[in-house]
C-alpha cells in the first residue's frame, strides 16, 4: 500500500484571515501610542514638579546650615586666594604659601588681641549701656516737641522695648542665638581652613557628579565661579578694611566715645552693601547725640563722606579687579533672600547674586542664547532672481 501524504492545511496571512481585525488594530495602535506618550510625559512632568517642591522645602528647612557651609566655602576661597597670590609673587609651592598666609593671619590676630583686645572688649561692653542711655537722652530731647511726643508715644515704644519683666525671657533667646552664632562661626572656620588646604579634592568630587560629556564645560563654569568668589571676597575685605580704618580714625579725631568699637562695627557691617553701612551709622549717631547735637552732625557728615568715597572712589577702583554688581540687582537680591532666609539671607545675598550672574551668563546666555543668535545670523543669503532671456528682436 502506498502511504498517503498528509499535507498541513494552508494558513492564510493574518491580515487576509481577519481583515476587519487587522484594519482595526492598524488604526487604533498609533492612537494608543500617542496617548501612552502623553501619559508618560505627564507623569515625568508631575514627578519633576514634585521633586522640585520637595527639594525647595528641604533647602528652606536646612537653609541656615547651608548658609553656614557657604560661609565656610567663602572663607576657603579667600584663604586660598591669598595663598595662590603669594605663590605667584614668590614662586613658592602652593601648600607652603597657604601655610605662610595662615600663620600670618593667626599672628596678626594674636597681636591685635594683645595690644587692642582689652580696649576693644571694654568698649564693646560699654556699647550696649551707652546706646540705651543715648536713646533715653534723645527721647527726652524729642519730647519737648509735639511731633516728638506723637511719634515716640508710649504705645509705639512698647513694641520696641519690652518691660523689665520680659527682659529675662528675651535674655534667654539672645543667649541661645549667641551660642548658635558662635557654633556656626567655628564650623565655618574649620570648613574654610580644611577647604583651603586641599581644594582639588572637593573640585574633583563635584566634577564626578557631572556626566562625562559635560565635564569640560562644568570645569569652565566651576573655575569661573571660584574666580568670581575669590575676587569678590578679596575686594570686599579690602573695602571693609578701608572703611573701618577711616571711620575709626575719624571718630577718634572727633573725640567720640567708643571709637574703636564703632569702627569695628563699621568694618563688619560693610560686608553687606548698602544695608550694612546704614546700620553701622545708627549706633555712632546715637553715641554722638548723647554728647551734643553738633557732634552728631559731624558724625553724620563723616559717615556720608565715607560712603560717598567708598561708592565713587574705592569701589570703582576695586571693581577693576573684582566683580561689579549693579546696585538695583544687589538690593533686589538682599530683599528677596532676606524675606526667604532672614538675616543670614541678607548677609550672603551679594555673593549669591554674583554667583547667580555667572551661572546665568555661562549656562543660559552663552550656551542657549548665543548659539541660537549665531544660527539666526548665519542664514544663507537669498539667491538673486534668475536672469530672464532677452526677448527676440522685432522683425
């Protein structure tokens, strides 16, 4: 018997076997893919917004700690700038130059403490009672006039000066704040010293967080930020030293009490542009007003002259080598960061604004706007219209 060959049944193509289903699937698939892509984009956008909100709340919660760390970074940049400058001038190794700078600063602090420490501490102790006595004497003089009694009524003064029973509670808060300030200062000091000793370690660590293809640009941006911070710190310290020295000598020549303490306040408060000099002038005016109105007038002229010289002579000269910030931008940054972060935000608003200017210039203007502008300027010229053939001459 011959074996029968059994052929498997022929299977029609899917599209031919189920033409209606294949057509329906082909039409629905692009629509489903578009909806899936939109859903994915929505999830990614919502996740990014959520992460930004969480990061903002976290930063706002630990803002004081971050500002203390930032103060330490500023100190490290300042110390390293002095060490690198000495290395360039003398040709010494960077580590040895930094050690010489640190030892010199410590020696200056020790000598200042030996020769001026007792007098400075005594004047600072007398400053608080002297200011309160000067304020009370000023109020007595103002109460002689009707507008003074209306402006400085007991109701208005109650909000400024608490009753004697409340001073104990206020004293505990001041004590806690002082302890926190001293601890923050020590932390910033150690961050500054260790950061200045070996900055390359932290620089390489920050660059490792950037993708490899973007590290060259990240290196340029990081170097620009460090250079901006260094020159801003050096310029600010030079300006503060000049202002503090001139104010101290001027108050001493005018025979104003506590001239050394008031000059030290002028030096420290000048770290905050525009706001700091105004706050530093108020205690000096009160102390001078307790002596005589004429002395207060001379002190006012002194501070106005110092600020005029600083704004129009000292600052432009320093800005040739440092960083120039527009006044409106600086004040806006102080108001914004002061509202968000409090007093520390006002103190560090200027260096943060300077860093923000560098980042916007390099990461947005140079990387985004300039290439687009160059591409727009590089559009090919419009070709001239083709030549039309001459019309045949009439016969």
